[in-house]
C-alpha cells in the first residue's frame, strides 16, 4: 500500500466525474437539432515500471486514463441519409414543377383552352346555319381572337413559371455558396482544434448541419479526411477541400424556355458542374425538360389550329366571292393571333356567290372531331401532363419515405436516448461512489500504517 494507490483512486474519481459530465451534456442536448451524442473513451493505464529479465514488479497498474470523447456515428448511415435527402429534394421539386404546369392549364374548367376551342368551333357551326349573317361572322372572329389570346396567356403563364424557377435557381446556388464557405471555415477551425488537442464535437455538429443542408440544396456528398476536415463534392466535382472553396454560378438565359440551356458552373472558370440531386437538380430538370417539353407540345397544338383553320379558309369563299385568306398568323402559342381578317373575309361557303351554302363553315366546325386535329392533340397534352404529375408525385412520395427511413436509421445511432443516458448516469455515479470508497479505505489504511510506525 502506497501513495500510488491514492493516484489510482484519483484517476477513477476523475474518469467517473468526466463520465457524469458527459452524460449530463448528452441529456441537456436531447432536443438540440443536429447534436450527436458523445461517448467517453477511457483505457487502463499500465504500470510505469520497466520489466527486466531477472526482476518482476508487483505493480498492478496506474489506474484509468481518459482518452477523450467520441461522437457516435455510423458513417454508412450518414452517407445514405445525405444521398437520399438530396434525391428526395430533387424529386419533390420536379413534382412541384409538374403541379405548377398542371395548374397553369386550369383543366377541366370553363376558362381553359379546351372550352375556348369548343366555343370557337361552335361559332363556325352557328355560321354554317346562317352563312349570310354578319353577326355570325363577327362572332367567329371574336371567338378566334379569344382563342388566340388563350394560347398566348397559357404560354405566358408557362414562361412566367420558367422565369420564376430560374430566379429560384440563382437563389439556391447563392445559398449553396454561403453554406460551402461556412463549411470551409469550420474545416479550418476543426483542424486547428485537433492540433491543439481541444474538443471538436460541437464544431463537427455545426458542420454536419451545414453539410445536411447542402445535401438538400445541391446533393453534395461528404468525405471525411484524416485531419478532421471533410471534402464536399457534387457530381464528381469538388466544392470544398479543407478551407478552399470553389464557388458556383449559373450559366444560360434568364428568360425562356427555348432560348438556350441553363447549367450550373464553377464561377471562376465557367466549367460545367453536373448537379442531378437536391433542389438545384430538380430546378434544372424543370427548366430543361418539364416546362420546355410541355411548351413544345402546346406550340404544336397552336400550329395545328392555325394550319387547320387556314387550310379550310383557303378551300372556301368569303362574302365577296374571293377565296378565303389566312385566319391566323403565327405558328407558336406565344405568337398566335388573328391575321387581320374582316368579317366579310370569313370563308363560310364552299362555292362562290351567289351560292351561300355554309358547307365550308360546317366542315370547319367538324375539325374538332378530327382524329389528329388540334383538339385531339390538346386532350392528349392535358392527359399526359396529368399522368406526369401523378408519376412525379408518386416518385417524390417514395423518395421522401426513403429519406425518412434513412434519417430514422441515422438518428437511431447518433441521437440521444434519455433511457440509455440515465443508465450511463447511474453507472458513472456508482463508479464515483466506489472510487471514493476506495480512496477512503486507502487513506484509513495509510493512517493505520503510519500509526504503527510511530
């Protein structure tokens, strides 16, 4: 029995006290977003005596030494949660883009393009029953003007949605740049703290939250490095390495669609960056595919209306006995408008005056029933958009469920369990009491030995 026994007891008291403090830290942060529970790392401290061939030491050790604290994480679950979070954000924005497109059509409804087409063809049917009526001719022109305006308005709404998505892309890229700069700053602080031997748990928690946000914004992937930093990359391109940041920018037109492609690039070099996940990935899909594909099909409907009506006009005779002129000008939804025709120029008859049979107007009204006519094209477009909305929404729901499962699995490892911490708290409490009792016994024994020596 020697004073080294007191050192053993002291190390046990200090370790137990450190464990109590750490359990308290975990419990106090049970509801702190982004907090990762910590575990005390300790090891038995061996005797400092040097063994020899002909000597043997009776020492049993020098007690316990606290090595530090460890954040409890499963790196595989962390990576999976980050990846599924990015995929969920992208799928959610794509679904939202399709929903916005569907709402722009307003179908079925009395104000939609389908109703405008029906009223336009109906006006031609009314003219067929009374081809000499100037009121019926005027009605055809008015309905044609309204139909063209409906095409332009729908095209304008889609273009506005494209422009709004483009502005949102700029904002999301700016957010990603701010987050990457913060991650680089924390990388530097964590590396310096590790060199100094200080705790980095709280700094790593803050960085983890930023990385999580970057996963949702651009689908960033994090790779831990040996010096405590993380390297962030998107599509194989490095965004953050240590304290170095490669800022992102947006290249391409600010208005559209159809005026050029939009892409994410490195701001300094202009090199394209492949972004397929996160909000930015969903926005790029909406800008490059969702809205342009719908606009292309809508333009085909507008072109079909113009070509069908103009061809039938050219096959008939107007009120002056001349062959009908062009009714519509423009070949896209944005450019469709009346060609400056007067009421007398509406070709209702299939024969020149004095014939006024209205058969050409009747044939025009029957265009709504053409198997490959504009009405059929428009119905196919509306149905296709509806199907795409359902499919995109279903994919978004699936990705959201997968992201939720991955996050639950991640939190199951890294989040604080009050029950587990209470058990740990009781264990350290008993260890402290036992160490205190050990010190007391050693003290009493030493007093007894010293008394015997006197």
